[in-house]
C-alpha cells in the first residue's frame, strides 16, 4: 500500500518547521552527520503525511502556495525513502563543483523533471509512484508520474486534487 509523504524545505518554511515537527513526529531529516547539525535550519525533512491528521490538514492549509515542499507517493517506508532521496542532495556542475540540489522546492522540481532524460527520470523516481507540487499559480497542483519510462504531467485545481490524499487501500 502506498503512503503519501511530504518533503519539506526548512530553508523556505523557516520557523514553521518546528510546528511541523511538533504536529508530526513521523519525520526524518535528509542530511546526516555533521551536515545534519550544521544545516538543520535549512535542511530538507521527509514527513509521513496522512491527509486526515492535524499535520495533513495543517500542511495543506498553511504550506500550500508558499513553496515549502513537495508531496510524493511511495510504497517504501520512511527510512528507505530518505535513503533514496539522499542520493540527489548534491550534484556537480559542468566544472565539477559540488552544489546542493534543492529538488524538493516545487519551483525546482517542476522545472527540472520535464528536461530529464529517460535514465535520469528512472533513477530519480526509483520507488516513488508520483510527485505533486504546487504550480506557479498555487490554485493549481501538478502531478508527475512515470509511465513506460516517459514523464507524464497533469495539472488540476489544488482544491480538488485527489492526488493530495492517500490512495484507497
């Protein structure tokens, strides 16, 4: 059975991260070791996200339209999904310089996924069935899925996007 997760960007959410962590203890940071401590205030955090919970309602009403993060759906557990997402935190530019890749920012993911090739998409999606991000117009949601190796992008009104609720069993 798939679970809905929310990948939150603390750099954008700011002080709201503490409220998110209070509302939902089922979360893990993507950074580890010294980076986890040094960059805690700007790190990405993965939360299990049930829509009917206080956290699920809070993140939808408080975070939507503020570029706090993205949703994803996966059958993998929280630690496994964190392990998967950690692989993409650093990338190299054309000169070989390491850069942080903030793919969990909806403004980034909606720009990057459409230009990825088939192999990049397969690797990035891995155990993820789909990603949901706010559109540039936050009245709309974008859903990205892979179908036969091809990226599929759907756009729907955010208020009625059933993608933001966990799928029925």
